[in-house]
């Protein structure tokens, strides 16, 4: 398990923002930027809206599935808090972070529905934030609580996909 240093003041403040809101805020920044500069719709392809809807619903379902499993097991859904259960079934068999994977997929679906490109260009910033600050903190806590069981799980299941 890699050693993580304590987050700086900005990162500590950002960690107080629930992760779904990080996605929403970044999307709104992208949509606002697109609107301010009158970039218009990314593409006027008729298939984008229904395709985006399917992608959005799928991503939302994946995120919700992961969330409800945590809720059912009565473990925290707040980054940085210690978990009371190590969940390794359901979508957690395929990714250690199905809620984040689902939110990412839903984000792309929303961009397709609204035919917007700037939010998609900004999406890597959200993913970088998760990879740099949120996920390492979560992984550190999981290792502290579950030790070898978490290390074995992390070795068998990828962080994203």
C-alpha cells in the first residue's frame, strides 16, 4: 500500500464536498463555459440524445447499485471515514469504485443528451482529483481497517475498470 501524505488545505476543503457534487460542479463549469462562449451544441446528430439517455441511465444504475450495497451493509459512503464492511461482491467484483465509474458514465451520458463537449473535456480533471486525493485516502482507510483482506482484494480488482 502506498504511503499517502496528509492533504493540503485546498484538498482538505475539497474533500468536504461530496463526490457526486464534484461531478455536478465540474459539469456545470463546463456547461457554463460552453454557454458563455456560445459554442453551441457539440454535434447535431439525432442519435446522441437517445444514446446519451441510455448511457446516463446505465451509469446512474451502476452508481446507485454500489451506493445501495454500502447502505445495505451499513458502511460509510463518505470519503475518508472508516468503513465497517469490506464489500467485494456485486459491481465491486469488477471495480473497486463502481460509484465513481457509474458517475463518470452518467456524466458522459448527460453530455451526449445535451450535445455538449466542454464538460467532457473537463471530466479528466474530476478523475484526476479522485485519483490524486479521494481514492488514496479511501484506500488508506480500507487498508488500516481490513489489512491483508483489502490488500488481496486490491490486488485482484482494478481501481477503475
